């Protein structure tokens, strides 16, 4: 099934199992069902718990945080993750901090969902991947959907942890298929080999003998998979892909045994250059196993640029499967 | 839902007599705030503080109209709000001084307090959308309860105030917004940073508005009681605007007003007026509350530092 | 939106290999840009862009492609076909000639081609993805198949030879040439000109000088009874250093000085070592010299290239007893000729002319000395 369907089903299941859960967002009512149709069917089934809001990203996140702080779990939908900037104060200064700034732990079951990423030609202010700007806010967890992770489990896990979280949802990924039955494609399989974590592994044959490891969030999986396919068949470079559902806080510790064995480590993300999630991951890896690495972790990401609207220009900025393939091949050959 | 504007004249002919409990509460807040300023001057306090001298009667008036299942949101100038709600000068002073027994273990300090259904935030305007969400949750699970949010005149510069008013009115949130309009925001007089009026703003969203210049608690309560009942029963927002006077500086030592302005402020101070109009009752309680605060301060200062298990 | 199709580059091959994309997937292109390099059995050629736009690859580098097939498309910038996240289409199983489940990496394919390993052996490996190391192991362990498939280059040679034998009724005559003087002269010229120079270079010079006297030997049969004469001698010379047999052509050889002939042949040898020949270098010959001048090789019967009427073979230099000098250096030069156009007598006269010129090389080289400035 497509990722969007899986996500929609996850929301329906969450509303069925929790009678207090609310959702706020712009244009979320049926029959429209949200700008990306992720909330389709919800307001028909649960009319008093789905609120369509004015165009007030800051306000709606604050309202959701208020509900959460008195024990009413709330999901806030921000139509494009670019607009999360408007809600920065409510997210970073109120909701995240409230978990601990009152001297004791406060439950705050708030989930802010953001469609994110480029590839549809929506232009500089509707195409960004802003995960990196929310890294390092104490109390705020960042997640990203992927074809490996069932969204039902993901969302119920986030809500049960009852701390503020953002869920980034790559818009192109919405239209792509969930992985199923352990198979990613004709060559690659996937599994969850790190107990106690949510990290998925996509691999060919024996993952411990892979030439390199690529760490990437869910929105990058299909592009990375394409690159891995080409790298294997054109260059005989085998890669293992690791996909965390939770981007931050990120704990590299469980991955170290796998990372130690490999010749090269890459982090691939759609974010533009500078202050990236990959930098955070690389720092964690370096600080633990620097002496065992043959080279520093290589960061693969989009260019240091705003994201142009015209498709041929957007493709020059945004990281693609060829970007990943060239970075990996270049690392081995060059 | 709209309501007619009401304004009390400033010179209500004489203040009505206060219940002892109300007077003691107001005096406790007054002496607490004074004590803070003197502790700062003596270098015994860390960080900053925002005293509510001159405005103490507002939360005391409101306290009789709220119950402990209502939610109260406060701001940076919130000591009076907290003390009127929880009557806990020890816990509050310990919080400000970072001592054992602090209401939030010294982590939140003066501006960030959470206890039961009382919460204060440090960023202007931030509390209103949150209060709207709380009000909606209360309407659903505990109908009849309301959320009361204290803000100032300067807060009306923040966009989130308008987002909250819009949504509160659209969705019928039982939200009482108490505006302590003391004519100055930090160092800037309201005339320089508020175009139009607060009444006009409430009206623009179709939200009921009530304004008073009175400092008479009994009269205030009499006027507000039916308005707050409507908030509870109908589930709708209300803006209550108190024209009041900030006796002290914005935080400490930063008062930009002229002596003439300060004289006018002092004229409206309930403290001197009650002392003049009810001297016996005043004297019976003033000294006692002063001493209570002094002892509290001495005792709290002697406590060990607060601990926080997050680190 | 325009399709990019593989041009027909030669008559020999049914399929070529797209060896390299010169412009990346999704990059802008202008008219006349070179888009990709196609490798045939004989040479490389570039595919040229007709109209400006944005290029999309339809097949990957290393994939095979038939003449006329579509390898990519050029889109108008901003057109809907560009809107999706670009994905390089993998060469599908049909292109690779695979069964279901058998996937072969590009390096493995290349090694299979070079060493003639066939698909049947590879299938028996039972590996999901066949890599170069798997092919190498086949060779190392001596588990080579009992069959051997020809590489693409060799298939082309086979086709040429079959066609030659089928269409050219050939005969063969040999002359023995005293090459002593030629060797001495070649060494002298090599020192003088500071170039690599030996019997092959002299033979090219000699043969080309016979073009006007022996036109039928440089002619091209049009049908069984008619031959098209040529304006100047374009002499092909076989080069095979172990990476495949090539016959590059020394164009207009009669006009070249000895030094230039030497440069051209040296260039051919370098090209054979480092890369493949461009198509232009391998076409247009009207006479071929095949070199078999290794020690103890006394005779070789060359294949006449289809479209030519004869071919010369230079065998190895031998020493034989000589009444006067004690020993002398000799080499056999053979001529295979199309007996429809050349009879034995013609062949003998031609070979005698070659012999005579080679046995008095000073005259030959004197006529070709560089002009003193």
C-alpha cells in the first residue's frame, strides 16, 4: 500500500483507540481531507475531535499544546514544514520546555505533523526540509516517516511517550509504496536488527560485509535504494542502509558494531547544506569510533541554496539518487 | 458574542470595606514584592524579577470568582497571581531564590511556574493559544470550568493574541482574558505601542469586553461575577480590562517615568488609600504581614539549595 | 520532446554497447553536444544532440543497445516528463539477455566479454548477483566451460572472415625477398629521423608507390566483373597487441614521407594499447598489409578484406646460407589476390616489383627524403 494510505489508516486507528485524541490543522475536514489527503475520512467519523483552523500555525500549535498539557492528546498538522517556522515559539519555547522547565517531568502528548521536502516544484518556501532547525531543543523529539516503518506503530508510540514530537512526512514518499514482508525490492531486503531502537536496515546479501553504510531518514530511502542498486550493478560497491524513525535524539551507540566493520559511512538527507542532521550523526560516530574509521563520515545533502521552482533548476539543488551514487562511487574510486 | 462596555470612574467615592482575608492577601503580596526589591538591592537575589506593586488587588478580586478547578495562566509579572491563587509565599520565594522547597525546584524561577492548575510562561502572548486549548479541553471534560489568562497591555503587540482571540471566539472557548493595562510596557508608554484600543480589538473578533478603572475589590467582583458566569455557561471568551498602575519599575531599577507620572501613580495606590480610609483595620494587618514576609525571607534564605533530578 | 536513437555505425554489428554517458541525467544540453559514446566491435562513436533541452537517460552506461533503439530523450525544460524525481532506468533483463533472477554487474559483464565466458557457466554459479570476482574465480580455478563464446570484437572479425571466404575467390603467391639492405636502411633512417622504423614502414612506402602502376591491386569490386579504381593508395596495416585485431589505414600513403609513415604506424600501436580506434581510422582502405613478421614464421596467407582485391603478408625474417656473403637475411612476402581481377602472372609481376623496391631501398627513401629548408 502507499505510504499515505498507511499513514491515514494509522490516524484512523489512533482516533479509534483514544477517545480524547484531537487533531487541529488547516483544511483537514472532509471531503477535502487535508492538503495531502492524510486526514481523509477523519472528520466524518470523529466530527467533534477534528478541528479545522484559521491560518494560524503558531496559534494552532499553542492550542494543541494547551490541550496536551491537561491530558488531551493533540495532533497539530502544519501544511508545509516550511511553516513550522511560524510555530517555533510555541514548539521550542513552550511545549518542549514545559516537559522539564517546571522542575519536574510533565506529560505533554503533542504531535506536530509536517509534510516536507521538494520534488513537486512548489518553490523556495514550500519545499524545504527544516528538520535541522529543530534539532537540539530539549524535550522535542523529531521523527520522519519511511517505507520501512509502519505508521500505526510509529504514531501510537509517539503519543504514548507523551512528550512533544514533530513528524516529518516527505511529500514524494506519500505516493510511494510501503515495504512489506522483508523485501525492499528485487535485490534488497530489510529488517530491524537493533533491539531497543527503531532503526531499520536495508541490505543485500550479508550486511556485515557491505562496503559502506548509508544512514538516511525515511524520505531518502527510495533515492538511496536506487543509488545502492546502481552502485552494486555498475561498480560492485555494496551498501547497507540504516533508517531511523526517530531522527533526534539520535543515539549512535547501537549502530557502532555495524559501523566499525565498514570502509565508509555516509549520511544522506534532503536538507540543504549547513548545520545538518548528518553533522549531528557524524559527530556522534566520530566521538566514539574515530580511531577505527578509515575516513570521516561523508555528508550527502542538497546544495547550499534556496530551492528553485522550475523542475530542471530544482534538480540541480536537491539531492538525487545520482548525487548519492556519485558521492559513494567517488569515495571508493577517487 | 458582544457585550456593552462598562467603565467605572476612577474616583469611586470612597472604597468599600474589605474583608480581613482580602486585605491580608493584598498586604501579603505588597510586602512580598517590596521584599524582593530590597533583596535584589542587597545583592541577595539572582536573575531578575517583575513586581506587581500597585496591581495586587486584581488577582485578589479575581480569586473569589475562580475556583481551584479553573485554570489560571500568568505571565512574567505573576507573583500576585500566584500568591492570590496558592497563598504560598514560602514556595514562591524559594523558587525565586533557588532553595529547597521551591515550587518548581528553582528551575522555572519567577516567570515559569506550574502548580496544579496554575501555569506561567515567560514569552509574551504565548499563553493565550495554550489557554484557549485548555479552555476547550475543560469545556469538553469539565463543563462550567474556565481558563483565566493574565496579560498586560504590551502583550497586545504579539500576533498570537489575535490568533487566540479568533479561535477562542470561533470555537466557543470559556476563556477569560484579564488585561492589566498599566499604561506602560517595560519602558514604553501604551500610547507609543498600542494603536486603537483594547476594546476595539475585542470587538473586532466579536468578543465581549469589560473595562474598569476601579480598585475596589467588592465592586469589581459584583460587576464581574455575572460576566464570568456567562463565560462558564455559554462557553465564550471575555476580555476584562483593568486600568491600573504599576507602582514599581519594570524589573528592577528600570523605571523611565517622570516624577509627575510617578506622583499620579501613587495617588491611585490602594495601599495608601486603605491606610487612610480604614486605618485601624489596616494597621491590624499591615505590620503582621510585613513581619510574616520578613520571617519567610529569613527562613527560606537559610535553606539549602534546591535539587533537580533532570541533570 | 525528442528521442535520442542509436545511429547505425557499421554493417557488422547487430548491437553496440553504450559505454559512457557524456552528459548526466537531467542536465541541460545544446544542439551539437556529444551526449554519449557508443562502442561497436571496431570503434567508438559519439551520439550528437539534435535540439537543445534537458536530457533524460533511458538506459544505463554499460547496457547494450541496438542500432535505431532509443537510449534517451531530450525534453523541453519544465515539461511534465521532467517533473518526477529522476530515476535511471536499469537495463532490463531483455537488454542484458538474462533469465529471470540472473543479474550481472557491469564489471562482470566486461570481464565475461573479454574472456569469452558464456551465460551458461554464469547461470550455473547459482549466485543472485554475479560479480567480477565470480568471473575471475572461474578462470583461476580452471573451471572454465567446455565451450567458449566469442567476445563482441572477435564476433566482428569472424563475420568479416566468413564474408571474405564466401565472396572472394582468392589465390596465393609468395616471393622471397633479400631484406638485408632494407634492414640496414631502416636502421639508418630510424637513427636519422629518430623514429621507430622497420620493414613494415618500408613495405607501406613500397606498396603505396606501386599504386599508379598496379591500379587493380588497389581497386574495389563492384560486382563479379567490375572493379572501382581508387585515386590514391590507402594502405591498411594489421595491428594486434593482444587486445583485439585492428586494421587501421594509412591514408594517402603515396604522399607521405617515410617519417610520416613511421609516425602514423607508431600512433596506431599506441592507440591499440590504450584505447579503441575511432571509426574513421579503420575505414577507407583499398589494400591491406598483414604483419606476421615474428621470428621463424615463414608464411602466412592473409584474408582479403571484403571490398578489396588483395592483401599482402610479411612473414618473419630468416637467415639462409649465401654463396657470397655466407648468410643473408630473407623474408617471404605473400600475396592473396581476388582471382576474378588478378591472375597469377599479374601477381608475380607485382610481387617482383615489391621485391625489387625493397632490395634497393635507398632509391625509395631517397625519393622520399624530407626537403631541406
